């Protein structure tokens, strides 16, 4: 599965279990972080980059996302 293309992603499109919310006005995606009570926030230089990330990872192959891999490795992997 490659990058999914869509004009605007919504929370209903997201598959990643660590996703919390996205902030389109701030071009940011908030995810569960590496420790309890920590959020990982990714900021993007453009809305197109944010939408590309959401299609590629949040609504697609989330296991390949760097934030997912860090969070999973720090909190859930044995």
C-alpha cells in the first residue's frame, strides 16, 4: 500500500492506535508519546506535507511511521 491521496483527512480515516488529533490550522499532528502523559507533536512546513504524512502513515501504513515506532518501542515492546 502506497501513499493514500485525499484532499482532507479526518479522524474517521485514521488507523494508527497512537493518533490523538490533528491541528490543520497549525499544520500539526498529535500522537501518544514515548511515556505516559507525553504527547508527540509533529509540525509540518505546509498543509500538503501534513496531508501526505496522514495519508502515508496515520491512515495507511502506520507501523512504518517514525513516531509509531518510537512510541511502540519505548512503551510497549518487551
